[in-house]
C-alpha cells in the first residue's frame, strides 16, 4: 500500500472536501509535505501522519486519591 497520498486522495481518506483539507494545511492543523520545483503548490500527505493527527495518543491522567 502506498503511504503517500495526493490532496484529493487524502481528502477522500478523511472524508472531507479537498478545499477543506487545503485550508487545514494552511492553518497548520494537518501535516503536509510541499513538493518543490513546481509553479503550483502541490501537497503530499503521509497516511500515518493523518492517522496520528486524527487519533492523538490518549492523555494519561493522574488521580489524586
């Protein structure tokens, strides 16, 4: 399985519109990798980073008994 996703593939994976995902990238909410050497901004996404963003590690809470 290919871990790298295009903007459209990542948006489909997250079940959002590509425009929404692009907005999240610009807001810093979702990690993305910008390809260089291209006039237009082209983003690629790692599936593992998207999964980690969606399901952050559970915070451990210490109870004061």
